[in-house]
């Protein structure tokens, strides 16, 4: 089988998930929804990007599928 060599970046609506925590411990980057904010995490560092409610497509943060889409978009744009 062929393999792609690329840096893995996670995004999650659950910032404290075991998978995210393990990924961060290994030096990875994750984009998570944390207390209503899209947050970039690297190790112990946290950088707020934007409040989910301020993204029009999320309908005030209620359209959770679009919050997840925004996390994926942020991850793609920042990498």
C-alpha cells in the first residue's frame, strides 16, 4: 500500500477528547471548539481564532455542523 507523508492536524468539537490530548502530547496541532471559540492548540499553547457565534454560517453557533466545517476550514487555512 502507498502512504502519504504529511503532518496530521485534528479538528474536534470536543476539546478534551482522549484523541486530541494524545495528539497534542505527541507535538501535534488541533483545532477545537472550546468555550464557544474556535481555538488552535499546539502542546499547552492555545490561540483563540474567532467566536463560533460570530461566524455567519453557524447561525449564532447553533448550526454545529457548520461550526465543525469552520474548524476544518481554519485547520486547512492555517497549515
